[in-house]
RNA sequence: GUGGCCAUAGCUCAGUAGGUAGAGCGUCGGGUUGUGGUCCCGAAUGUCGCGGGUUCAAAUCCCGUUGGUCACCCCA
């Protein structure tokens, strides 16, 4: 595709999903919706952009997401809008705007949709990417944390992603994070020169990040660093222990990892990540993650309401998921072919009329409206996945019949027009139940 | 945002002592009379990502740019 302009070029990092790939997306989204439904969640749909302030206040001005990755612009009224970089802030905004807390003590919501971050694209990382996520408002219990993680893990399993692990940590509540950051600074400051360049910067900006650095020099120093779990309050500790205990009872595998931090400021207490461990996602092996954010709702002006949620990247799940798990069980297809050696226009119209008639019965019907030679029409039918073909020509029209061919058994018989639909339906159903391996 | 690698038909790629392009798959047509997965024959499609430079001559060398990719950063 040659081009001197960008007219026919999608925006960097924003991709098309063509019909060949779309079924996998639909299957994944359907799996997520089904999982959420089983856990009592309802869908929330919010706009793709919000007033910028929602994100700067909600996610945190200092986070990378807000500081350098947002797609912001001015609308005609001079307001600063931002394409949502994640789903939680929008969902919380909707929750508050519609005062859901006043009528539902606990709200369980899920969402599916595009998010936008201006990062450098790579495999599994795009500027428009898509997430599925779930949130629970109004329940601060360890039980809901565990249930949510269980939902997330079960969903990943249902996609046939066997090589993955759940890592769990607690950020504590109140000023635990700040106290811990101070403790880390106290530990690392004397060692500053031994830290990686990035971590020397992190030391002042976000010391917790030093913990999940991949630089060898940082990894070497990590051993002596104070442990986050060690500085938790008794209550936070109990909450965390309870989450672990319930997960164990549910049989949801996890490992406690004191180094996971999460990139958004609003998290407190339970946080978790689910990553793919086969290595085929490269550096983008984080499939999803989430945690508790008990102060976000009050930070945004609501009354204090505990909340917890998670999100997964659809593109990454798609990379990791097995084809079997995402196979869409599409309806069997019937093709209508026209023998048009004589009275072509009449026969073509009749073929379409037959197709319409079958479609009105709820059947999936394809017609190669180019109406080439019969063998071409057969090839077209085959490629469309048709298991049955209706063949009509001048002779059949005159006789008020049609040829009905079983494309699998390669057998054909003459069928009266008045009983065509039921015969086609029977043939399609037989093909579905008769081929368990495909 | 930083660094490395890559960029040839719809797809996968071949084409390096620089001389204006090929294969497989796919697509389309044909193998005469109304029947498909094999086989045979034939055809179309690329300003070799884009722009500039070196050269008599560049897909092939140099620079820039755009896009992709890998690592980092960060995250989903």
C-alpha cells in the first residue's frame, strides 16, 4: 500500500480488527460477560472521554499514566477532556453521579471497552487498547477481595491460559504507603550510588518502584530492604491474611509478592497482578491486575465507600489464550447456488428469494451473488463453511423443486419447495451434532 | 520517552561483489455441455514504506522520516 499521505493509515498504535480476527474478540468478551454474570455483576457503559480533572485527581498527578500518557484535548467550550486511560475512574464517576450508593449498598459492575495511553507501541501494548474490568463498591471485606481475585483467575483459566500466576500483596491503608516509602528512602539513600540510574530517580519520585525494578544492581540490594508486609497495621495484616485464607479455601493459587506495587496512586490494601509465565508475551507479560481503592470515592467527593476492582488487557489475553478456548461455535451455514445457463436473471432472483426464505427461518445462508460457474459457486460455498447447498435452475423453478445437497456426504436429492426449509434445517442440525471433532 | 533490529506483490518471504524485481500461498480465468476439497494451464497485482543523497546506474550504499518489532521505562 503506497501512500504519500496518511489518509489510509491508522493512527500509530491504534489497530483495526478485521472479520477474520473478530470472532476471537467476541468469544473472549462473551467469556468475560458470562463469568461476570455468574458472579452477579452488571455491565456499566461509560463514555470514552471524561473531563481531564477526573483522571488527574483520581489516578494521581504523579503517575506516569497521568503525567505523560494521556490523550487530552480541548472541546469547543474550552474544557479539557481526556480519552480515558483506564476504566476505574470513569466507573466511579458514574457511580457517584448517579448516587448509586444511596440505593444499592453494594454495587457490582463490569465493563468492556477501549482505553487510550500515549505510550510507545510494542507487542501487547497499544495506544488504543482494550480492557475488561470489574469493580465492587460498598464492600470492604476481605471476602470480596478474594472473590474478585477468584473471578479474575477463573476467567483467565477459562481462556486456556494455563501458564500464569497470581501475585498478591498489600499496600496497607491510611499512611502505610507513605511510611513505607519513607522507610525505603531511609534504607536506600545511603546506597544511592549503587542503585541503577532509573532507581536513583525513583528514590525521590516513587521509592516503592525500586522494589520491582529489573536492574541487577537493584535486585541485589533488595534483600536488605524493609518489607512492606512487615509495616502493616494489625488491621491491614488481618485483612490480608483473611484474603489469603479464603483464596486458599477456594483453591485459587497465588503467591505473596511484596514487590508488586501497581502504577496508579489510588490503591490501598489488597493488590494483585496476574501475569503470563510462558514468556511469549515478552516484557508485556502482565495480563491484568487490580486491587482495593478505599479512598478513591471520597477523594472524588463521595462519601467514604470501600471499593475494589481489576482490569485485564484484551490484546494480551488474546495473545495468551488458546484457540480452542476462543473458538466461536458459529451456526452452520447453507449456500444457495444458481444454475443459470438459461434465464439467468430469473434464476438469480429465485436463488435470492430462496435464501431470504431460509434466512427468515433463522438459518444462515450465503449466496455467491457473482453467480459464476457452478463449480465456482461450490468453491465459494465451501470456503464459507457451508455444510449444505440448495441448487436452483430453470428446471427446478418449473418443477417447484430444488436440489438439496449434503456437502459433507456429497449426496443430493430433489426436494419440494414447500418443504425446503424444514429439510435444510434438519440437514444443518445433523451436521452440527454429527461432527463432534470439528 | 531511550537504545537495538526490521520494512520487497493481499500473506510468508527470496533477491548483498549496486544495473530499473521473483517464488509459494491466496485471488481471478480456463481445462466446452448443470456440481466443490486433488490435478493441469494461464492471468492480474508491486513507483521494492516515504523523502533526500552518493553513482552513468540503487530494492541493494548513506542520511532523514514514517511504521513495526525487541529491550528499557511503565503498564493492561
